[in-house]
C-alpha cells in the first residue's frame, strides 16, 4: 500500500531490547492486553522498530502472539493487518499471528480478515496474505486498495460496486446510497487532498437480535485509510496562517475564528483540532486552487446515518489527534458553519470536550472508523 512505511517511520518509539524474545530462530511479540487497542498497536510498533534496529540485516520469522483478545474496533485490527503487510511485503519477514477473538457487531469483520491466513509462517500464505490484503470480495466482506485516479468515471464505478455489495448484504434501501456516498467521498478526498491511494474495508454482519422475536439488526462497519505526509487540516492551516495569500471572505472568517479559539486551547482541544474541524466547514478546503470550494456532504451523510442507527461509533484520526462524530453536533447553521458543540457555534465557542482527543500513535495521513447498527432489510418473496 502506497506510503504505508510512513507508519513505522513516523512512530520512532522503541521498547527495551530485553523485550525482544528470540526462540527457535523466531522473534516473538507477546501481547499482554486483553483489549487490543491503540496502545497495543503502539507497543507493537515499538517492538517492530526495536527489532529492525537490533537485527537490521536479519529477516527472521516473527510470531505475533495476541492470546485471547477483543479488538476495540475495526480500525484497530486493520492497523494490525497493515503492520503485518509491511513486515511481509516491504521487509521480507514471514509472519505468524496467533489469537482468539470474541466477536461483536462492530468487529465481526475479523472473521474475514487476511490475518486468518497467518496461522503459520508458510511461504505460500505470505503471498496469499498480501493478495487478500489488497483485494477481497467474499460474502459480506468488501476490500479494495483504491489506486489514485483523477477520473470521475472511476469514482462512479466504485460507487456502483459498493452499492451492489450493500444491496445483496441485507442493508436497507434507504441507506445504501448514503453509505456509498460516504465511502466514495473519502476515496476522492484521499486522491485529491492527500495525493494518495487509500484502503477501503467494508463488512456487513450477520443478524443480531436484542431479544427473542425482535427485529434483526446488522452492523455496517467501514474503515478508510490513506498514508501521506499531508494530514487532514494541513492545507487549511497553510492557507490561514500564510500572510502572502489573499483569502476569500469565508477563509477570513475562519482566520478570525482561529484567533478567537487560541484562548480555548488546552490539552483536550489543540491547534490541530481547530483545523480538522475547519476541514468540514462549507466552502472551506485545503486545496491549492484559488476558487472557494468545499462541501458539507460528509458530515451531513454521517449525521443522517447515525440518526437511522440503533448504535454507532464514528471517528477519524490524523496525526496524533482524533475527531469524533456525534450527530447532535453535526448540524449546520443557515450560513453553512458547524460548531461541533451544543450551541452549533463555530466562531465563539470551543467544540464539545467529547469530540476531540489524542491518538495513541501518529498517523501520517487520515483514517476513518465508521460503525452503524441498523435494522436488516426485510426480504419480500414472491411466490
């Protein structure tokens, strides 16, 4: 995957070299966390970096023993997949991953993960893994590495693919277009703003029931990731803070808001958070074009889907910051501004304390985790 080695290069954390266990010619990473989360990924990255430094010219097999775990969400096990792919494809290691995982409606997609191919270090499995990592369409799992393109026809084709997949996975007709539009917009953003290809992983779960004889629910779980030197808010920050750029009126207003927000910033709300939120303002864009462009589409779609959902978990990470999406904070006012706070005030109030936060690792690029729990479409059979 393009630029994926940035994940290691930008996280230069190390572990104590005594933690590098070598047994029977294998390097062994022993996980001690019951819940495998962002901090667990950080520990694994530290282990890999230390291993690379200590045994720079040795391509020994690696065993990642996770034990009995629960993945905190879809994006977490996708990052584990990415690390394994880097180790196999970029560094020539044979990788074995050992784990038992409790499933729930948000992480059922692990049952279709290429990680299941890494139950031993067989050379053929390494090739199968890297192939499945890039491209997989099987039952309720859709996975593609979306190569860069400036062709709108290609985006339209991808939207049709995703729509057909959702239709035959039991997703309600009223949600199919919105989900497809969200994913396609994120693909387009990666191509245009980050100048990078992106990974799309989408799974639709089997039926879940709250109680006996209740309606059937399914999970629609989406991860979209790109790796790039460009973070989500970088382009807008460059525009706003560059004294040599003549700003359009809406950008002038964003600059004024930035000066006001500096007084709100603390350990929870930081400089980068402001520009991440600015990226979702109507007609505000980090692109180099001089026209006033940008849109409200993504947050409106996420808000609409969350309102239809019985439960949801939606957020993005970029750099070392996270931004959470809650539909009650995703309403635009009549001028097209969104505050990410209770009063929907972008200019004079800080965003709600629950929408911004730190990320355990530094992500060079942007990644979205979008989980929606919705009623399964009722099939109508004609006899």
